C-alpha cells in the first residue's frame, strides 16, 4: 500500500477512466486507502426495494474510484499534480506541489 497522498476534503482531478478531466471534492476514503469517493462523480444507479423507512425506486449514488486515477488539484497550477512532502521548522509535515512548490496543506 502506498503512502496516502490524498485526504478527505481535498479537491482532486480525475486523470483516468470515464470521468477523466472532471474535478471534485473527496467525501470519503475507504479503509484500505486505495479507493476514494468524490462528490457528484462516478454516479451509478441502484435499484432499491421499498421498505418501512424508504419508498424505494432507482437511486443514484457515488461509487468509489481508484486512488491511482485521481491527482490532487493545485490551486496555483490549476492542474492535477504530484505531491511531495517537507517538514516545516516547527516539525509539522506538509504536502506541496512538485510542479510549482506551492503548499497544499493549510
């Protein structure tokens, strides 16, 4: 398993697959760390049976994407970028854009 370069709340760009080129915010990272759920992307239709709590029908929900198919979006470059790590003077480890050296973590 790779180091997790993605965090919940990051804005990312999809770099492969049928949603290629679209951007969105990460809403969930699955437990093993190799899949992410992005809001309003990779929508699938689920046929839901009615029960006492819900009325059923065809529901749309977000399906997970592989973490290797998304790249963090740099605000300065406005593209999907590779992530580097550096340690600040106070000992805090932060992520930065390897293209323009802009810090990704606030």
